[in-house]
C-alpha cells in the first residue's frame, strides 16, 4: 500500500485497512506509518483502521506506537470503542506492564464505556503476564461482580495462571473449585496451570488429584499436563506414580519430551531405584527422545545411591558417545562416590585421571571421594599423592578431602 501511495496510485481506506490487517497478521509496527500515509492521502481513517493499527503494534510488542494511535484518534474527534480499549490493553500487556494496562481502564469510563467481560479478561491477561496474581484475583473475585459480570473460563484461566507463576497453589486450587461452583467448565489449559501451581508448591498428591479429576471430566491430557504431574511426583518422591504416568503417555501416543523423562529418572533416583532409572534412560533411545546432560546426571546419581559403580562408569562413557554431550562435574562426582562406596579406589583414581586428561570439570566432591576410597583401603600414599596432584592443578578441596587423607595416614602401619 505504501509503495502504491508513493507511486501516485489511487488507494482508498479499504486498501489501507487491508495493509493494516497484513501488518497485524505479521506483527509489524509499520501500521503507524500506514495510518500517517492514509492521512497524507487526504483520507480519513476510521475507528476500524485505528483498531487494526493498535492490534498490529501489540503483536510486535510496540506499545509506544499503540498508545500514540490511541491518542491520535482522540485528536481526530473519533471515539474509542470497547474493541479499541481491549486491543490497547492487550498491546500494553505484551510488554508485561500491568500498570499501563490498568491506567487505560479509567479512560474507558471517561469515554462513557462500560467495560465488558472481554475488557476484564484483557486486564486479567495483563496481570498474568506480569505475574500480578493479587490484582488478577481482585478482578476475578470482586471487580467483575461490581459490574454485574460473571467470570468465564478465560477469566479463570488467566487468574489461575497468574497464581501458578507466583507459586500460589492454594489460591489456584480455590479458583478451580470456584469454577465448579459457578458451573464454569475448566479446560485442559486451566487444569494444566493449576497442576503446575501444585508442582511448584511441592503438592504432588494435590497435582495427582487434579489430574484424575481432569480425566473424569473426559478431558484429554496433553504432554504439558503430563509433564507437570510427573515433575510434581519427582519433587514428592513418588517414583512409581511418575513411571506410571510415563507409560500412560506412551500408550496415549503423546509426543514424548526430554523433560518428562528426566523428571521420571530423577524420581527413581530419589526413590533409590537405580534399575528403573536406567530403564527410563535407555527407553529414551528406543523412542527417539533426546538424552541430555540432565538425563545422564540423574541416572548416574541413581547408580551412586545404589552403589553401582560399574553402571555409573558405563553411563559416563555412554554420555561421551552422544553428539554434543560431555560429562559434567556432577556426573563425575556421582561416579566417584559410587566407587568410594564399594572401595574401588583404583577405578576412582582412573576416573579422576581420565577426567583431568580429557579436560573434564572436577568438583570437590569427586576429589574427596577418590581420596576417601584410597583412605578406606589403607592406600595412604595414593591418598596423599592424589591430594597433592589435585592441589598442583588448582583443584579446590574441602574438609572431607583432608579428613580422608588424615584417616588414611592414621591407618598406615
């Protein structure tokens, strides 16, 4: 449209509106230039044109041009409607500025407009994006009633999501119960936000209850919901439930994600079930789910707790074979601790030496475990040698390392 205008071609408001609509779909803030071009062509853009322009600015997170358009239509003697304000609130909320969104509400009253549910939902969404759960609660539980409006699933969804981001699981569950009392049917998005709030609030049983409640409502669980429940089980040490959910995801042919498997492996680690941790890790390969550093670290930690040093060492080697992965200080420390638990001092020393040779990071825990393995096996010379070598390489040691070396010396004949 702008090219046609510079070339002297005739273009009416319909043509400019088409250009504004294209800017809106593409999320391009050039809509402001189009409106200026429209006025420069002696055309009078109407409220529809300005609404499209504000929407385009909102999609591109350009809040200054959006508010400039709102002021511009007033200067032309045009009256903003509810669509204008809802669009402007949405544009401003995109920059996570709930204050600016709320400042537009009094302007609606000055223009003698009564805010409708769409306007309130736009404000609730602004609160959600800014993490202002208290303001969202005020809108949903009080301000709507003052205007004789009833919250719908969008209102509750935005408010529950705001509570989820603020880790207010109790309020999220209260809002979900309120939906039932008001005969507003929750959807998967609402349940997902509430379950995630329970996961962040370390409420695994509550998350499982909400998940079952969602299934009883004949709602189809998606990968986001299942991942949140598995993560809740992991934090609550409910490894068997985590594995059960992972199996259900596979049977439902849901897209499997790395984060879900990592949470299940970590749950098995906390439940001291190294065999299941390894099964989940290997199943990722069979189902073409990407393994990452977190996957191997969690599985190695499970082997450490199970004193399975052979499996721990094998995991470190397997991680090297995955493109783009390398062992971390956490993984090496877990493997060294597994060796220490079984007094495998030779393997522990080989692990430390191999890590130094390949430039892998070492932590205090790894060095301490190797020294302790030597000390417990009465290998005091090796314990002191490892301590001295690591110090020359600038590796820090904690009290446990020196205590292990002293213990080794005390056992010397």
